[in-house]
């Protein structure tokens, strides 16, 4: 596993095999020896300007009691800082070009940037340059405790590690003999009993039926049995009652839901990306259901692996199989990604690295991601193998396009799934109906624009010849009579003054 970089550490961690490689004592002997301009002034400069920076930013990982991963490079002695690590001499007195520590703190793009996330102030870098030009005066005594060529306390005993059970060749073991045949119901029990005997432990007594049925339910479904389920099992006289119970629970949908979630943990399942841009995985549930179905169908493990890594490339006989294979590749998309990475090529390789890492962890129980920067320290995984895999995964387009109207935010590639003919027909019909509604909506919208905000009554009034006044709500002064002279009017309040008191009656 690639460890997280410690920002406070000036030098790199083992992820890059330690930045500075002791080209051994031979290189140190050849380093130009420049006498300090003034020994006391030089030492004071080191104590005031250089040592505090080393203590603050470097000693946590590169000191007399260093981070185990950085044991080959220490900075708390003069010999250590001059010897360096895997890449060369950290400090060559009087020689700025050969002093690799400068490339690190100046964040040289062709070297390793230290600190990795934040460059030191310009004045501090200038102090280091001046110190090296002065001859790198350093009063600290002490020898480097180890070198890359020497076996140290932190060295790995590879012969011993190869004896770990998962690295040993497969073979059919010999079933051990046990003293108590009655307790050993099958060969697996004999292996367990042998280990118990070695530890001078005795098996617990056989569980009663009520306890047993609860254990089986919780183990296989994650749920407690109902009262009637307990009673049925307790009172079942059949010799195969236990086998029947197990078979029934293995065939229940809850079995896949319970045990599938353990695989979903390995697959980094979540409904959103997390991290900086928390985009939603709208179709993540399809992958979840695929895993549950695989457990419930007892899918062969080799098929389970192949579908998740290369399902989109597998042959298929029908649309259902094609859909399942495509959904299975959700395994490669799950997991948090830094979607706002501006360097898109770096983003693509970070995604590839994450895919290689999860493939190694989930299917092999190994941290393949370590080999991105160096040959694996403990397992037989060289960088060449890592980048051979990277070339395969790099050919798969995962990150795609722009999201949130931000050119720096990437999203996920999506692809349509095959659908059944009846569903396709229904979608086609729906699309046609939607198009008809859209056309009608457009026509109605155009008509509405022509009304200029008039009500329907106002539009009808405009169709009439002449002017019709609807004064039903008006305040009348004097006596008025409803008129029936003209039939072509709308509303109420069509009245006349009966030709009386003309000029004295009003309608307001």
C-alpha cells in the first residue's frame, strides 16, 4: 500500500525507495572538500538557519529513530545527510549541482518535491544554498547506523515470509489423526481439534437446538429467526433437519444481501464519489444488486472475477447477459476519486492506480499499488508488472467529460444498457406521445403570446361590433331599466334611462 505522505517531512518516504541513495563511501570520498570560510561562523549559521528546518520538517521520518520505511536515510548526523539515500548524495559540500537536497526543496519537476504539498519559503531555500556553498559546516557527530548494503534490524527475512500460508504452493494436506473421533464430524473438525490440542484447549459443548437455529440464522441471513421458525426446527425429528435449514437459508434472498455486503466493502461500494467533488453514482444500485444476485445464484468465483474486470469485453448470448456483464464492471468505477484534478493525465493515471490497487486487494490480498513507485518491498511484484497492468487499465475509459459546468471537474463515462423489445416499444410510444405533447404545448404557447395578457372575456368582447359596457358593478343614481334593444352583448348591466330625467341620472 502506498503510504500517505507526511507533509511535515522534508524528504520522501519509502514510496520512492528513499530519495537519496548513498552512493556509498566511495562517492563521499570523491566529493569536493571545501574548507569553511570561517568555522565558527559556519557552525552558527547551521545552528540558526539549517538545523531548525531539519528538526521541524525532517526528523520525524529521518532521524536516529526514523520511520521504519526510511531507515536507510537519516538527517540527524553529518555523515547521514552527506551520504543520502537511494538517489544519490543529499549534500556535497561546496557543490550545489550534486547536492540533491536542493532539487527536492526547490520542487524540481524532474525530481521529488519536498515537502510534497508545500514548498519551503524562498529565504529558507536560499539559506540551504548558502550553507552548501560555505562547505556545509555541521558539528553533529555520529555514524550512519546502516546502509542499503547491510542487513539491519528492519530487514525482512524473505525466506521466513515465504512460509506464510498464502504464498505456499497449493497441495492436498494430510488429515490429522485426533484422539476424540466422536467430536470430529468431518475432516475440517480434525484440523480444528488438532490446533485446540496444541493449545491445550477443549471444544465447547454441543449447542442446544434453540441456540443452533439462532446461530445459523444470524450467520447466513444476518437476521434473527421468528418464533415459529425456532419452534419448527426444535420440534423437527428429521435427521436432516439441520441440513434442510441451512439449504433453505442459503436459498433465501437475505443470504445474498448479508454476505454480498462483505464483497461490496472490498469493492469500495458507495452511492456517491466522496472526496472533493461528491458526485452521485446514480446507477450504483445496479452493481449492488449484481453482487447480491451473484451470491444468491452461487456464481462460480472465476466468472465473478472475470465479469467485474472485463465484463464489457465478454461474449454474450442475449441482452440480459450483456446487461449483467456491463453492470459488473461497476467494480472498476466504485471508490473515491479526486475528480477536480486539473492535470487530466495525472487524474487518469490516479484512476488506473486505484483500479490496480483494488484488484490486487480484492482478488489477491496483495498491495499491488506499492509498485507504482518502486519494486514491491515484500512481495514478488516489480514495477514492470505494475505498469504492464497499468497499460491494460489505461485503455479503459473511466473518467469522461465535464461536470458542474466546471472545466476542471470530471465525471464518469456512461453507456446505455440493452433493453428488451417490449421495453423498447414502450419507450418509442412514450417518445411519440411526448413529442405530440411538446408540439401542442408550443402551439398553445404561441397562441397565449398573441393574447397579450387579455382574459377570455376580453377576447370575446373584441369580437363584437361596437362598444359594450358591462356596468353591473357600477353605482347608479336614479332609476334605470334593463334594456332588451340589442341582443348582441356580453355580461350584465345593459340598461337605459327610460328617456326620463335625462342628464340627472348617472352610472359610475
